[in-house]
């Protein structure tokens, strides 16, 4: 099997990212698999090379190694263009002139709460060439959308089971500013990198059906997914910078050891007893399907934070 870390270098690695990375790494290593690192710097405005360097340092410090680093997303535009061309040749791509505001939420971050959004109503699906020309003449720049299959596709997830999940309408594959959309990029990248197993946070479960539908349209294999529970801030929201100093680098600077951090993260997922441990010591007997299913809420008194 081939697993991967796929961090977005838009900030420092926080404990939630580290916890997901630990689970992905343990899954690969316990199964004798390979682990890849791919920097997901698709969004040039938000991503910085210094964050990518810091993430590599943090992973290495935590003892989470990788066998190879594959090309970052910022160098893969030709691959995305080729995939888009294949969809286009089948008549599946159309220009969408809906406003940026309407589109921002669906096209940008992988973590926008995609799954809760209403499906695109198909406003621009059947525009005539004359209508498109008029919109272009008004200076409107189109995004590109793919006609998706109606209904649901079967998503195979090792933790959530195999079940049909709604695709949720036509998906944007290229934004009006020319940036390729995450949904297309991740599908193309995982296939190009030969990734067989994707372990990632369960906030992405809602957009997985869209990715599987794109895989099917492009004739790419579906990796085995495992969406693991996230780490939440004390307010129950997905962990983010506003929750304070929860970056791995902050804990490290404050004197926490990698064993402290790894032990606490593992303990939060029901692996080991929460005592300090090196990642490599947790490989033996690790079974991903046995990790705790509940999100870990990071309360102020959490022992791991006492170092700072
Ligand atoms: N780059 C995404 C992130 O940092 C991960 C997406 C994925 O694992 O598919 O959250």
C-alpha cells in the first residue's frame, strides 16, 4: 500500500494536523507500506514555502518519516490541464459565469463545509453560445464546471463503511482566476502518485463523493479512504489558529519533547496509554479501524498544553 501526507502549507502544523499525520503514518508503517509527502500548495495566495519547510521539520521531529516527496501541487498545472482536456473532449466541461461570491465557497478550501451546501442549481449548464459571448463581453470571466452524474456514488471508507453518498451537483474544476480547484487536483495527484490509501480528517468526508465521481469520469482508481475524527477546539469547532498556541512548533519551542506530543496524540485516539512514546514504538499491533471514533476536544487543561 502507498499512503501519503498531503499538508497545505498555509500555516504551521497544529496538533490536529499532527494527529491525522500520525494515524496515516502508523497505518502505512504497520502494514509495511510506503509513505509519500506531497505539499498541497494549490492556492498560491495562502501557501508559503516557509510553512512547507516548517511542516517538513515538524514531521521529521515527530518521527513521522516519508519515503519520497512527490511534486508539489504548484508544479502540476500541466497534469490538471490534461485532465481537464480529457473531460472537455467528452463534452463534460462548461463555462460558469455565476459571481465570484457565489462560487467562492464551493471552489476554494477543501474544508469549506461543502457537504452542507446546496448543490449547484445548474444556472449556466445550458447557456447558448450567444449568451456566453454576451457575458464575456460584459467582462465576466468564467469558471469551469464539470457535469457530474446525478445522484450518488459508492464511497469506500474503512471507518465509515461503503455506502452511496450524494455527489451534490456540478463541480468547479477551475476557478475564474485560473486556479485549478482542489477537488480536481487531489484526484489527479493521488492517481499520479500511485496512492492506494488516503487517511485524512473527516471534515473531508462530505466532498469525497465528488472526488470519487471525478475519478470515475477520468477512469482513475478509487483509493481506500479512511476519514479519521478531527481534533476540535474547546468550542467544538475544527481546530484553528484562533484557538491559540496549538502549533507543534510552539510546543517544541516551549520545551515539549516529540515523545510527549506523540504520546498525547496517540492517547487521544485510544492508542497506548497517553504516556510519552516515540512514533515508532506505536507501530506494532496498530490497527486503524480500532482508533477512537470521537473527535478529541482540546480543553485548556489538556496536559499536552501545560508545557506552554
Ligand atoms: N491538503 C489538505 C489539508 O491540508 C488535505 C487533503 C487530503 O488529505 O486529501 O487539509
